[in-house]
C-alpha cells in the first residue's frame, strides 16, 4: 500500500521539480541590431563587417600627412551621425585611428591616437559615450592598402568607427 501511494507522490515531486527548473531558465537577451538601427547605420554609410558595422570606403575619415585635425564641416557631420545613432539606441562605438608607415612607429602610434580622439570628440558632442579602451590609436599596424604608393598611404591615414550590438 505504501508503494502505491509513494509512486504518485514521487511523480508529483518530479513534476514540481521540473516546473521549478524550467522557471529558473532565463531568456537570453536579443542579439544584433534592430531593423530601425540597421536602417540608420546604412543611411549613415556604415556597412556590415563581421559582428559589427564599420564606415564604408567612401565615408572613411582620411587625414593628410602628420595631421590629426578634423575640419569644422566634417565635425558637424560626425556630430549629426552620432546623434542619429543615439536616437536609435546606439550609444557607443569603437574609434580606431590609423597611420601610414612613414615616420617612426612611436610617432605613428601617438598620431593615430590623436586622430581617433579628434573623431571621438564630435561623437561625444552628438551624445555618444566612450570608455578609454574604445578610442584607440593603432599606428601603422593595420594597413588597409599597401604603403608602397601615395594612394595606399592616403588610404591608411584614416579613422574607422565600428559599432557592435550592445
């Protein structure tokens, strides 16, 4: 008799345990950008690049030799872009400064950091926020073109803005 009562109690306990275990599972947060965010990224000239989005070739921020300043009209455009991103919930980015291979490596690293900071400043004005490790100078370490030609060196004197889902 006790065995016939124990079986339903055991089944009820197992059912309760399974229900409690299922209730403890958390739903993973959504990944990726929303359709509204993707639309703004495309409008602003970003292209999908692996897990994130980066400015496309025509929209890159290029610099002259030994320069890190951003002209006022380009600063205004960067501020507007940042405000448009913030409006759809994209509030931060990675800003990477780059140089060509002319000059000393240490100088190029300092120059690339100054370029990244020059682009991050109007983005801050547009409402974005950055941690110290999100605004970085990469020096000459990551060329996008050969440094053997004037055109290639110009391509490498750039800042790239990369956004990833938060």
